[in-house]
C-alpha cells in the first residue's frame, strides 16, 4: 500500500525520471532497436500477466 506522501513523491519524480530515461537510453537507439525493445517488452509484460 502506498501512502499519499509516497504517491506525491512518485508524481514529483516522474517527469525527471522520464527525461533521464529518454536522454540516457532511448535517444541512443535506432528505430529498429526501439521496435525490438517494444517487442521484447510486450513479451515480458504478457508473461507477467500470465503469472499474476
């Protein structure tokens, strides 16, 4: 369970986190690599859904 303060901390950190992931990771991938990452991510999420 998350507290209201915890929820607010996550909301406050989210924009900087997204910016960092984009600038340090995603911006350095080609379109083909991004498609591959998306395909892998779908498979991982599907497996997580199966295990839930």
